[in-house]
C-alpha cells in the first residue's frame, strides 16, 4: 500500500497480508409449551472456543438463537431444561450430528445449518404419595420359551427433576447395574463412560427402556427381535404416604411409639403341576421364609426352598398391598457365583383375610439340569437331588401371616394343654420316598416365655426324633426315624416355618431322603400342629 500527500508525493510502500475465513450460521430454534425463557436454555461451544460466537440475540426469550461458526471445527450444542421442564428431543439437526441425549456433537460444515430443541413439561414427578423407585418382573416376550434366560428382574430409582436414573437388571445369572437419563420423549440414554447410547448390552442382548405414567417398559432383544419384556411399576408408598399401621406389627426400636415394620412368616407349599408332571421329579415338601415390610413400603424376602436352595430378594409395594418378588438361585453343586435358577412371582399383603396376611399363587421356580457328581460332599449331594431339574419351571404357592416373636409356639399354634401321656403336638412326614406317612406325637410344646419355647419329648430320653423351635424367627427343625428301606444311622433332617393365623396355623417344611447309597433322593413334606383325632 502506498500513500500520497496533496502535492502528489508518494510514501514508502507498505505490504500487509491477512487471511479471511467465512463463518456460517448455526440457527437453533426452541419449542416449548410455555414461554421459552421458562423452559430451557442453549449453549454452544466450538474447539477452539474462538471459532464460535456466543448465541445472539442474548435476550432469554429470543427465538431462534444464532451463532457464527468457522467451518471444519468440532461443535457441541447443548439444551438445558429449567425447573419444571425436561429436554425431550432434537426435532432437527445438522447432517452427521451425533445425539447424546440433550447434547449434539457435529463438525461445522461450510454452509448454514439449523437445529430444533424440544422441551416439555416434566412428567417424571411422582403422583402424590408415590416414591421414586420402580420394581418389576421380566418375562418371555412373544414366542420365547420360559427359562432362566427369559425370566428376570428390573429395579431402579429416578431423580424426577432431571430424569437421571440408576438401575439394575437381573437375568440369566447376570446382575448388571447401569445409569442413564430419561428425556421427555420417554426414552433413556445409558451413560457408559463418556458416551451415551439408547441401548446397553446385557449379556449377548441389548436393552432399551422407556417411561410413561404406567411405569418403565423394559425390552431385551437379540438383534432386531425382542425376546424379553417387562413393566416396572412405581413405588406406591414414600415418606409422604407411609404404609398403613394395620400392615405393620412390630417396632425396630423400643423408643418408637408406633410399629414401623411388618414381619411375616411364609410357607411355599408344593402343588400338583399343570400340565401334569411326574411326582417323583420335583419336591413335595414346603419351602419357607419370611417377608419384612418397612413403613416406606420396602420389602425383603428371605428363605429356603424345598430342595435346600436359599434365596434373598428385595422389592417394594407397587400398589396398596402388592409387590413383585424375584431372587436368583445358585446352580446345585456349583460355585455360589453361578446363578442358574430363580424364584419369582407376584405377592400380596392383605391383613383382612381370615387365614393369611400375605399370599401368592403360582410363583415360578426354575432349577437347571446339572451333571450328577458321585460322592457324599454337599456339592455332590446337591447334584444327586433332582438332577434333571425343571429348567422351564414348576409352580409353588405362598401363604403367610404376621409373626409375633413374643408368642410361644404352643400359643401361636393353638395347641392344647400339656399331656404327659399322649402329648399336645403332632409331626407328620409324607412323600420323600417314605413307604407311608410317619406320625410323631410323643412330645409336648409347653407354654413358654416371650423369648423361648420349650419342647419336651415323651419320654425325655426318646431317641427316635428331635424337635426344636426357634421362637425369635418362627422356625422349627429336627430329625426323625423314616420307614424307607436301606436307612442309614443318621436320621434325616427336617426344617420348617410357623404360621400363626386362622386355618393355616401350624408348621410347614420339608425333609430330604437319605437312604443308603441312593443317588436319586427326593424331598418330602413335614407339618407341625395339634394332633388330628
């Protein structure tokens, strides 16, 4: 460049070079059911930051917002909902953009582009009294067969203000925890490290979730085909609507003025299968356990099934008294980490019933087939009992009642007065390879204390059986003399639970046969109650 004065004299020539790069517009429109300033905001960040101007106009209600951006740079566009609203979805976006929930990532092209962010009213807030946790069973979908790989459990907790969700899915021996965020379009983006995806792997399958007023819908798919589905319902109770006092029967602390926990003993009686199943191929004893209910509606169920399998599961009331229940079971003879079976079903707490306070029909018990091992170790014996299992499941029922641990067994079971000659109780053993029922009456259950129950045999030195009552948890156990052939010196063990209500008052449990050299034992039933004339 050369300058001239008024007389025409030229200056020295000066040279400057510069580069001009054109910026292109990113135009973002917001859609919301209310004033945009109340629903949500937008932010844009380029790398480097100087490659993008701040959104303009700056006024909160301005719509659309525009940023001038250099082509070829990475851009992160985020939509952030304000209180009472949630981001729903991107109605439009630049070509090639990656959706990470409320965030779009893309490379700015050499042309103007546009996007549209949709905000909706927050539908994640619970109805009055409800909690923020969800519980539900998973079941075969479509033509999928029933089995441990298609029966499972789903639970999780939502943060209503943001849609953030943390959950767990249990199926096919797996237990997988995850986190993510629900958006206003009802779908969930799973967060895995720095990435977000609509699906997450559960074993060899993919899982997707969606939420609406009925709960969280769960879908597990193999390729494009859904094979498992379920609906997890919202907790019915919370700190603002606690469980009715009629459903609670004891205090967790002596200082409390009202009961804050319900404790129920539960029997899991065997039943005839439909369609019919060979009665030698599944237990005819009764499993047992307990259900503990908190004042906020949380449920814990723990117990033992009639083959000796133990279980532990947690859930919550999703209606006035109903709750789904599920627990994984260790594969017989395997390490405790190998979960090839499960027990699941729907139960209900209803203290207005004459004979029970908690009940369930047709709970599904799945036990896998195993390879039988020789020997007498606990692992080997576990594989010898029902080696073929029931991989597609058998059904058991559940019946239980409030248990008062301060009530001795004689009172709780409604037994008569002590009789030094004939006794006041009766044990009856049936099934389990017995040639006929075995009845034991040579004992008295005496009036006890608030912490213990006394059992006296007739005579005291009677060695044909043993019986003990654990009053604190409502269980009984012992040994008896069987009538099967090839009996060994060690008497078979029995275990069971005490029910204290109505027509179901009594003890219910199981034993497992132990004939000498028998590698095909069976489980039978034991009952405890007043002598039948």
